[in-house]
C-alpha cells in the first residue's frame, strides 16, 4: 500500500465517529460556507477613501516604513530625490515600471533578467516598484509579480526598496478586502514595513535579511 | 428565597469560618439558607486528576443531595467547585453519552447545573445587590482565582462587592490574573513550579502594601496562605465571604 | 515513543524533574519572564484593536473543524491543485519516511547543503540530523534557529526557539561559533539587538546567495488553489522560498484549509496572536512552480505531506482539537508554568500548553516525559483564553490525564490499541478510590473530619514523605476546632434565632 493510501485510510478510520464525514462538503462549497459562519467584519469601522489612505500611512509609519505623499506629476522628481538622498548609484526597475517614473533619476538603471544571479542583485543599491494592493488596517503592501513589480527576489535582495502606491485606487481597508482583489495563482508577497525580528527577547528590531529601508510613496491623481 | 449552601469539602473540613460567614451574609440579606448534611464532595479533584469515572458517583450523589425542588438555588463560596458543577458536569454527561452510555448521566445532573451559583454571582445577579452592608476597615487586594475568572466569568462582580464595603481600601494586585499555582494535585505533582508561582503571587500581594489578600476560593487561599506564613509575609489571606459578612456591629477581627 | 517518530531525540526526564532544575536557574527565569511579559501585554493590545476578535476566533475554529472532519477530501483536493500548478506531492506516514523522501530529493539535485526556513514540522521529524547523517548540511536561517544551531542547543519556544537566551548570551554564541559555520561575527560585536541582527544578516547572506535547495514548512495550504503560505518576519523565509532552484516543503496534513478566502481569518489572527503585530513583515504565497519565462522562484517544488501521529490524534474525539493549532505560541507566552519551567522541560519541539497536549498525542503516552506532560499545568485556563482557534487545552489535558491513569482505547500508527493504566499512579489511584469511598458516605466524612479536629493540636505544619511536596514550600492550614457541619448541626446555622454573631465573629 502506498503511504498516500495508508494516510488517507487512517484519516477515514479516524473520522468513523463523525456522522457526516463520509458525505463531504457540497461541490459548490455552500455547505462549507454555511458551517463556517463568517460572522466577522469585512472591514473595521467606516472610513472615507481619504481616511483609509491616512490610516495606511499611519500604520506603515508605525512599523518603520518611511512614507511620502505626492501627486502623479511630482513622482519623477520625488523618486530622483529619494534615490539621491540614499546615495544610490544603481537602481533596479522591473520591466513594466512606467518609464517616466525614473526619468529624473541619476542612478544607473539595472535591468532584471531571468538569468540575473542573486549575487548581481546583491550589488544593486535600490529598487523601485509599484504594488498590487495596499491594506490600510495592517499597513501592508502586496506585490503580485506584475510587470511593474517584477520577480520576488528584486524586492528582497537589495537593501533599499521604494514602493509606489496609487492612492486611493490601490488601497483597501482590510485583509478580507485585499484577498478578494488578489489572484492566488500569482506569486504574492505581503510586506509590512522593513524586515524585522522579535527573536531577541521577544522585542521587535527592524533590519534583518530583507531590505532594511522601505520607502512608500502614496501617489495620488493619476 | 431558599438556597442550599454547597460549602465544598475543603471549606467544611478546614474553613468553617467561611461557611459561617456565607450563612450570616445570606441570612442578613433575607435569604433562607439550608446546609444539606448529606453533601460531601463535588468530585473536582478526581475529575481533574484523570479519574472521571470515579468522579461520576460523586456527581450523582451531589445531584441527589442538591437537585431537589426544595431549593431555589445552590450557592457555593468556591469558584472552582462552582465551575466543576456548571462547566464540567455537563461535559461528564456528554462524555458518558459519547461512550455509548446514553444520556442518563446528563439528565441526572441537569437540575444542579442550572441552579448552581458561585457566591458573588448569586449576590450580584440573583439578589441584585452590590452593597451588602459590610464594614471592613482594612487595606485589601483581590486575587481573582482562575476558575472563577475564566470558567465562570465572574468579571467585575467581586470587585464591585468589595468597592461597596465601608471602610475598605481596595488596592489593585499586580499580575492579578496570573494563577497562584495551586491547581489541585498540580501543587504536589509539580510542587517546584507551583511553589514558584505561589511565591510570585505572594510577592505581588506584598508589593501592594495591603493587610489582606482576598479571594473567593479557599483552595487557592490555602496555597497562598501557606506560602505567606512560610515566607513570613505581613499579608493575610481572607475569603471574600468573610469580608462581606463583617459589619460595624459584628466586625471580623 | 512510537517507532520512527522523533528520531534522534534522547530520552527526556519527566516534566517535574526537568522543571526542578529550571525554576532554580535564575538567568533562565529572568529571561523567560522578561520575554513573555513583553509579548503578553503587546498581544493584548493588538487583539483589542479588532472588535470582532471573538467572531474571528470562532470562524478560525470552525474552518479548522470543518477541514478536519473532511480531511481526506481536502488533502486529495490539495494534491490535485498542487500537481496542476506544477508541484510534486509526496506522502510521509512517519518521520523516517519524510526524512528519507527529503534526503533523496536533495541528493537528486547533487547538492550537499540546503537553507532552511524555520519550520516546526522539520524539527519534529529531526530532519537536520537525518540530512547530516547523509552528508547534507542544513543551515537554519531564522535568527533564533541560528542561535540554537550555533549554540548546539535545543529550541525552547515555538516562535522564538532561543527565548531562553538573553542578548548577552547570544552575543557570546555569535562571537564563539559563527566562524566555524561561515563568516565570523564582526569584531567588537556588542549585545545590542540591532547589531546582533546585523551580524546574522552578514553571516547568512553568502549562504542565501549560493543556495540551490531550500527547505521549508508552511503555515497554510489552500486546497482549492494549491497555494502555500509562509508567514515570517526577517526575510530569511523569502530568501529560501525564492532564490533556490528547488524548494521542498514539509507540512503536517492538518495545515490544509479549504478555500483562499479562509486566509482572511488566519492572516488577521495569527500575527496578532504570535508577534503581537497587526501584520508580520513578510508573508509569501506561492502556487506550484515558476515557469522559465518569469523565472520567479524555484523551478522544482516538492510538497511532503506529513502524518507522523496526526491521524492518531485525529482519531481521538476530544484530543483532535489540538490539530486546529496554527503554531502562534500565544499559549506559551501566557502560561505561568511555561514561564517558570522553560521550554526544555517539555522534552519536545512543542513546548508549553500546546506541547503538553500535542506531544503525548503525536508520540503516545508511553515515555516518562509524555506521561508527565498532561500534568504540567495548573489548569488555569489562560491558554484557552488566548488561543485564536479556541483549543480548550485544559479539557484535553484532563482527557489525557485520564488516558494516563485509566488507560483505554487509543489509536497508534493507525491501529486501535488498548492502553493499560500507567504504572506509578497506583498509590494515587488507591487514594482517589479511598476518597471516593468516604465522599460517598457523609457519615464516614464526618468521622474523618472529627478525628482531624480532635487531634489538631498534634498536627505538624510540615509533612514527611510524599507530603513534603506540599510542605517544602507551604505551611499546612490549621485544622479548625470543629468542621462546619458540626457547627451547623449544633446551632442550626446559628441563624435560627438570628444569633449567629458570636460564631461568625469568633475567628
């Protein structure tokens, strides 16, 4: 007998006392949904879109992300300033990043190729991306590997990540609303502040393996 | 209103003053109290140590003694014994059913489950009083015992009763919701950890500057009090019922 | 201990004996107290932010219960989804089989080292030791796991395996041991947490960048989509999940959830319960493998579904609720026993309250440590109160105590067996029986009480023999002049004529 059959057989025998275990959930999932009873909130509190963006900014900052606001036309100037202030000599841009975003930037642009090695990425100073959705209640950015966000590793290996969020369109209040907007088949990375650890005396310190500096630009009016 | 006093075996044997205090207090509030003499033990120690089947006859005996229509309520000055009846008797009934023994046990225990109250619940919820006319001119800190706090959800009731006591200065206990370390047979099976928890509880009580550490369960107070005298602490353990029974005319020394 | 489960683990002393040492270790006590109290208060604040916490908790419980009651279906569905997305699914009945599968998969890549994301399942099966025996080095990359690995130590906490170490001890371990494993600790390393984290970053980076094989667990697996989820903080998880060419995830079968939507519950409850954050810094979700065109992550993905005692646990209708556990460790952080005994006393990679109900179910109650774990609790209920999936840990503890003292039918490795009552409880059993006899007869109880009262002047305040366990740290209560029942009988409650006064005030 294969281990697969062995384990599944054990599961079925283990559930012999459960009356309807054999019937299983209805194919359309309605029986499952009825049994789960999602009595929790879809989002916490009522907010205007502006207030939701404010909450996002507040929660991002609370976990040590550096938050900037700008209008769409100010973005190239702002990005140039942020990268210059950082002293970035190289900046990595995913293939689908709107070209004009980096038009004012002095740093050398590095293209990410499928063949780029992690060591090459490690030599890049900064990375600029968009995002798929941002969650206000938790101060979270979600990247889904779309053309303006690129492969997961490009926002991981470089030490400085600048993420542009189109507000208010890309901002949702809550985790349930965010999941509804995401495609599970894509590789997803949820980012809430720079990398951190609680492993020393259960106290949070920022800055371990991921980017130690996370800057978020909340861009309106596009 | 006629109530049966479910005193608990520990109080009956070791803490009769608490029993007398409950009688005095309830009588003062116009309640008729009876002490069914056939009562023994609710079976909590058996159950919690893993002897559920030996706890069952005790539960049935309890139900025979207390489950009569002669009483409007069953009142106990113990959060853990109250929780045994209210929370664990139904579970014993369910387990018996799951073991294919029918719902006889559940049915037999149902009447006592429905009308058993821990003392502060009875005072606040059934009688609707928080000021029981007590007088106790001491500095007191309150330790909420685990089963009262978490199984029965006594919440603010004991504190509301204490706040209404004339002359009483209530000070809050650091780490109040942390277990004192008694835990029934835990106190002897894991005596090192139990003693460490007890010592921390006593240190916290001492840090408040209170004369008295009050709780609503003498099992926990036995452990805390035994630790206090061993550590030569100035704080004394006193059951809540004894504070509530104390009046200006007849003060508790 | 059941056969191949927990290979390589030494025999552990029973809990009380291990705890006896731990409570006297003042450094350990201070470290644990500091860490657990820090996180305890933060968790309470993070939870209080959500006014629907009770509903989230209830939904989490129901999702897990519904999954468990149709676990076979969801596992089959998961397998289908993972395969459809390009992954390969393996089934491992026990630790030995899981280790064998992983070893062969690593060998097939030709590599001799792997980088690891912190994973309870791989610790449970002793994967690192099994790989080492086959000449494959496994590098732990989570900061706390690194501290444990470098210090040749055992983990003592689910979330923070090095919780028993303070910053000074961590600095010493880094200074002394890092060099032997790769890049040494920077000169002049101090004990500030930021510097220690930075040292780990430098030490591990070369390993991440050259890694060809990553090994992980998963927090959740979504049956309908085949998506795996890893929740982490440091970015070491992202490194291991995205840079290597081959990813092997070893996951307990109970980690499956039916739908994508179910994540909306656990992504709210897990971070707040675990690190007391609104959201942990990084969560990775992946479905199958990446294609050559995007090259975003491993090209080969293997999922090893692990039983190792889980189906035996599932067979116990009271104990199966332990399988709801999402490994947040909130129960450890509030547990007064854990705080004083420390994680090592639990003799398992699963310490604390959840460990006390999980280890004796996954491994059985045959060993000294496993038979003692159900008693490692005062039943205070703080664990149940904070559990985000409402596992009634005290209920299961008492149930397992019953199994230890009374024996009965259990399932071991898929087969129903009848356990005999454990040895070593004979005296207790006799005492319980005697107490039962007395309590069934009010007359006998009264006789005993009167005897105690009459002889009270001769009672010592400490006890010899087994009673020392009580009186080593606590005085015995004084036995009163008469039990309550005699007073009642004598005075009819003293209240018949409203004259209970002398009685009540006569303390």
